[in-house]
């Protein structure tokens, strides 16, 4: 059967909202209904609509993100809010919608796609389960031997030896926030593409003395920021829930990490037991800075099976072409900078080659390979973002590469202090 597909318009806001309430069975759930109203009214043009003779048969949201890979970036389609009217379930409409979407993403030039959902359904379209990273701070009274330290005693308001902590002032700090955020994430694989440029806010919010947004400044210049907020979705039985929406500091000011987090903890310690969930990077320098300030935290990698975060390589060759300058820079900075030959990357549905000669890398569809890496899409994405080094992947370890081969693979796709969030 043939359907019509198009992107949404402002006229679709109400039909999209009604479909979300129906498909996700939100009746009697006011918080979810309010959220659905926000999804569908803010950016209807980001919804792909499937219809027949003007009747709405299905929709899904496509977020458009750029994720850094070193000094380059790849384009990711983030698929969500997949919905079909409940009265039409079981007719294959969701399958038709997803098949069209995969082809549409290729035509639109996306490199990767991510979604979260049931693995048995979305794996049919090429998606594979992929981990997620979280950095979690849990706060409660601390027991040791016969003594107990309360959360409020453990985290008093910090007093910096140098500089000062103060509430965030959007009208004053917007330029500095962009500058510090860029310095913190620049060149970091796995995070959103960041810019040092910013747009001056309209009707900037004044400082909130009772809020959880703080700035650490030295010599009158901001060098670190943290934004926290209460988040009911992060609450657990017996624990209040909070989350971080911003955390950054100048790399040469690591003390900012501990001071900012201790400021947040001091403000909410009387709510303990509590947990703060964040998507901080898995970066040893960040963890060491927090530990030096006696801020305990857990770095969690979750891997789910039945329902999971999932990823797909939409176009392998164009993905490699997007990062070729980064690969060349990594090669030039390695012990195998003079290696020449061809590396083939073989994924389940696509292959591409990296032809290396005199430090220059060209991406080709095929070629006689000196080295072939046969990977799943999830394994390739792990190496791409530096979640794990490619030499750590089971199929690469099983190859028994010689020292030159291992050095080459590790140079091109190393483990890095990766960001989190955009890919999970």
C-alpha cells in the first residue's frame, strides 16, 4: 500500500498531540499529557508524518544533532515519539513508517541514528543495542565504625581559597558560559558540537539566590558553571531526584569541578537521601578533580536487552568521510605515521575502505585490504566515539594483530575521555 509522507507544520500540532495521548495511553496522566503538549507544539516541523487520503496513520520525531569526533563532527538523527493510532495497531504501519524513515535518513545525509525502544522491533531496521553512560552522585548520612557524619555536616557551603562562588546571572554570564563550555568540550568525542559563540538572551533571567545554578569565578572571570534542578524522573524509593543540565570548567582550573559540585550538594544536603544523575564525560581528569574535593560519584555504564538505547550507522562511507581529517591528524601523531595500505571496515550492511598513503587518507567503497575489521554497528560506534578503543573489541582482539597492526588500529580509533548523552 502506498502512503504519503511529509514533515509536520503548525497545523499538525493538535492532531499530533491527540495521537501521542492515544498511542502512549496517557489518559489520566496529567504530567505526561502536559509533556506531550510541549513535544508537539514546540517543533512540529521535526515530526515525520505518514498519512493516507489526509488521515494521520503514524508519526515520529527526528532530532537533528551534530556529535563531535575529535575536531570533526558527524550528523545524527535522533528518532523518538514513534506513534500509530491504537485502533490501527497490528497492521504493519509502524514497520512501514520505520522503513521509510531509514531510507529518508540516508537521502537527507545523516551519518548515524539513535533511538530507544524494544530491541526485537527496531533491530529489524538495522538498529543495535548500545550502552549509555551516567555519572551519579548519591548523598546520605555517612557511617564509619561507630560514628556517623550527616550529609549537611559532610557538605557545608564551600569556601574557596581563591575566587568566589555565586548564583548564575544569565544577563552577565552568557558569553562566559559559551566560552567555558567550548573550552571544556572542544575536541571531545561523543559530545554535542560546541561553539564559543553565543546569542545574547532576550529578557535574561535574573540570578536566583535559592536556585541551583552556580558560577565559580577567579579574578572576576567565570571559570566554571554548574546547573542542577530537581527531577522527579531521577527519584528512587526513599531518594529525592535531581539532575545536572550543565557542568563545565576551564581545564586549567580543575578545582572548579569540586567547588561547584560541593556548592550544589551543600544547597540540597538537607533533602538527603538523594541522587543526582548527570551525563558528565567519562574523563579521568574530571573524576580526579571531583575525588580531590571529596565528592564521591559512580560512573555507570548501562547495557539493556529487551528495551534499550540503540544505534545505527546510516551511511558508513559518508561517516568516514566526515571524520577523515581527524583520522589523518591521529595518524600523524602516532608511531605508525608512515604506514601505507588499505583498511577495510565491514559492517553488517555496508563496507568502506580507508586508503592510506603518505599520511593522506581517502575513503573508498572497496579495495584490496591489508587489514579488514569486521564489526557490528555498535562496535563501530564505540570506536568512533572513543567509548572503547577499537583494539579492545572482541573481533579485533581475535585477529591476533601484530604490533604494527595494533598500533594502527589504536591510533585511528582510540579510547578517549568521551562525552555522553548525544549517543545515549
